[in-house]
């Protein structure tokens, strides 16, 4: 155990990993968890991280179980496997890990477990104070997922999450102020909240702020600036918006095509359709009917 704490106290990566490895070889399963964390966040080796988390998870470490579920959920260090992700999230959730309960609730949508079960799990963790769960509970009330649609309740839970500094909740709250859903319309508050979330790095807020600058304020330069910040985080809606903007405003087909391709490869249906059009008509690309059909089919 002392070797684990020596590893935690050390700030030199090479020495830190040596202590974790020594402790793990001596049979300390907590060391396997810290070793996994080191491989994930310092060494950036998902495969080794997965191996270490698996060892720690198998002896009951709830955070290792959460992380193992996350790796299966996202195909990190192993093949993506939704059933395995649920299995490990459940083990962690049974040990009262609130993040595991949240991820489990989200994963239950679209499985044999229904939306009501998903809602109940997310609600449980939201009430315990988990800011991410509070945001998702706001979404569930907004869309009526497993519960009757209620914009007032949606506003309430977004606000709770936003007060804890969760960026996406700030953006969602701004949207409700913008539309006057669940609260009185307040354009000033809406803009300030969305701008705050965007400046703190929310890709959704950055995209929405770009849209406000383009359509409401008529500032194309600012719109591009915020769209690009969002697009650089691989948000396909922002990439698609840039494709549209360069096509419609600047008639710059090369730049437009660049962003449509990125958005299309990230699954944006409209961008996939636009690529089909570009290939069909030889717009910005050599005419290629076969590729046009491929993109049309994907869209």
C-alpha cells in the first residue's frame, strides 16, 4: 500500500509508474487502478489502461468498473460493446457510483430497458447533486423522455446544473431564455449564458453563438470564429454550418467542400446529402456519379 501512496505523491512520471508497477506486482489491486489511470491520462495508452482497469474492476473497485464500462461504451482500448458497458456500469452503480448510474441510465435508452427506467436512474443521481445528471434530467423533461414533457422542470434542472458550473447546462439554460420555454423570454440573459458557456469551451454553445452572430447580429466574421472553435472539437453541426456559410455567403467551393466532408464523415446527414450534390454536379469536385450515390445513400 505504501508503494501506491509513494506513486501518488511523486510528480516525476517515470518514478511514479515504477512505484505503481512495484505495488501491482506485489498483488495490490488498488495499484492496478492507479496504473490504469496513469496509462490513460499520462502515457495515453488506452490498451494498457484497459488491461489495468479490468484487473482492478474484477476485484470490485467501483471507479475501475465505471472506467471499464466507459471504455467498452466508447471502444477505447477494446472493441465497442454496449452489453459489456452496461454490465460494468451496473456493477459500479450497485456500489452507489453516481456517474455509473448516470451512464447506465443513458445507455438504457434503446435497449430492452425502457425510457422510464432510464429516467428514474438519471433522476436518482440528479437528486444526489450530480451536475451532469441534473443536465440530463433537464433534457429528459425537455424532450419528454420517460416522463411527461415539462419545460418548467427542464428549466429547473438546467439551472441547478448551471449553478454548479456545467457548461452544457449554461448553454441549454440560455436556449430556454431565448425561446421563452419554462421561463420568460430574456434575450440578454440568453446571450450572456450562451456566450459564457462558449468561452468556457462548450462546443454546443460555440456553435449556437456562431448561429446567433450569423442570423441575429449579422456578423459573419464572428460567426465563423465561433463555428470554427466548435468545429475544431469535431462537432458536425458546426462543420456543416461552415460548409453552408462558405457555399452561400462566400461562394468558396473549396472551403465549403472541406467542411462538408468533415461533417459528413462525422455523420451529419445534411452534409452527406450536400456531398452527393457536389459529386453529382461536379461542383468543387470532378463529377463522380458513383460517389454521389454513395453519399446520397448514407444521408
